[in-house]
C-alpha cells in the first residue's frame, strides 16, 4: 500500500481514534469496540482498512485477535513528511 491509501485511512476520525487507543498498547476488537457507539461489524471494517494499509497488525491468542500499531509505517510517514520542514536551502 502506498501513502495515498495510508492517508485515506487516516482521514477517518474513527480510525484515528482506534490508532490513538492502540498507542497505549495492544487490544482485542472487543476492547476497541467498547470505546465506540457503533456496531462490531463497523469496527471490524475500520480495523480491516487499517490492516490493509499496514498501520495495524493482528495476532491470535487463544480465541482472541489482538491488534497493535505497526510503528514502522508511522516512522516511514514521519520521515517522508520531514522533508517538507526545515531549511529549504539544503
């Protein structure tokens, strides 16, 4: 996935909230859903969009799917964005 898809995923406020929740550590889909007033199917859709852009990873533990941030994608984004700041004469 390219930056275009990543920025599209980040444009949604619900997805940004999911990412902020995951900033504090791994969570199950149910734990994430407890922070929203939307259906489990809608949360699942948002998680799938974040996974598609590789912003979120999932792993299985017993009967649970655990979600966590993929910080390497954020680092790549920050590196790309950093080229627009600083001294323009470099």
